[in-house]
């Protein structure tokens, strides 16, 4: 290798980071956020028409007739009792 | 063919932290390369470097071979787009070498004059010489990064080298320390 080639092969002048990487990563985070926002907007736009044709009335009627039966079932009453007792027990235990 | 860089593979799988490490690892050399392409315009070089990294983040799954080589390919295409927008600088035609090359006063200024000589080269020669000499790319790697046939890269290298040699002739007479 000649002296001239050595001169040409000299490393490029060092460039200090000086916050460059942080700035790039900040822009990347913003871009990711924008991309997620755009995706969410697309999902909402796709679902919005479905909300208008959704059978809300029929569902409400069905729930209205079913809920009293569900609430009156022994299994559901027992499950609710267990949950309430567990929460009360946990609160009492944490005060000790 | 996928990339051979494990960090780039992680980034392609959605690991943003891995991409952050890649940015920190390569920003210095990439900005140095762009600084030479933009003839020392630090603001333009940094803008281009940021755009390069953003594009790389979007397309990291398409990265093939060396990550830095691929990054240089993006940077070069961004630089070309920007150069076409800014002013009509000939992208690969030869520029005239001035006759009045000043005699060197001090050998420590050789590198400064090298940068001045590079600034007189057309961008394609500047890029080819920088990739193959300062950044240690093989001719094939440089051809891939610059999206040029191998023969064209070799011709840019040879013409660019001759022109820099002519511009630095006074240094060569006294010997570069």
C-alpha cells in the first residue's frame, strides 16, 4: 500500500453522538405511536358500521329475561357469596 | 438471504431496543460517510442520517447481508434524492481539476486538503472512494451499496483516485507524513 493509499484509507473523522441516537429513537417511538394510532383508527372505522346494525334491542330483551333467572340460580348465589367472603376475609387479614 | 447481523434480526422481530443499539453502533460511521458526501454540511448530513435510520427501522425485515452496508445503500439513495432536489450537481460526470493547486505549507494539513479534494469529486466517485478506502468495503459490497454494476464502481474508483492524486500532487512531492 502506497502512502497515498494510506491517506485515502484514513478513517473518517470521528463524529460524536451528541444526542443524535436519542433523537433518532425519539422519532422512532413517535412513528410507532403514529402507526398504532392509525391501526386503531382503521379498526374503529371498520367496526363503526357494525355498531349501527348490531341488534342492541334484541340483546337487551334477551338479557332482561335471562338476568332474573341467572341471579336466582343457586350456583351463581354461592359463587357471589364466596367472592364477597374472600374479599372481606382478605381485608380483615390485612388489618391484623 | 437474511441479514447476518444478530441485532438486526432482533430488530426485525420487533425489538426496538436492539434497533437502538444498532443506531448507537453505526451512527458515527454513517454520519461520517454522509458528511463526506455532503462536502462537510453537518446539518444536511445529520438530517439524511436521521431519515436513513427511520427508513431502516421501517424496512429492517428486508435487510440482507451486512447491516451497515444496507444502511449505506439507504443513505446513498436518500442523498441522491436530496441532491436532485437541491441543485443540479453532476452525479457521476467528471469535474475539472483546477490548475492552481496551492503548494502545501504544512504536512499536517494533508487530511484537510484530502477533504477539499474529495469535495471536488462527483458524488459517485466520492462515495465509491469513501466506501472502499475509508470504510473498508470490498468492491462488490460497494457496488451493492451504491446499486451500481461492479465495473462502474471500479471505474469510479480509478477515476476518483487519479483526480485526488492530481489534486494532492504537491503533498506527494514532499511526502505525506
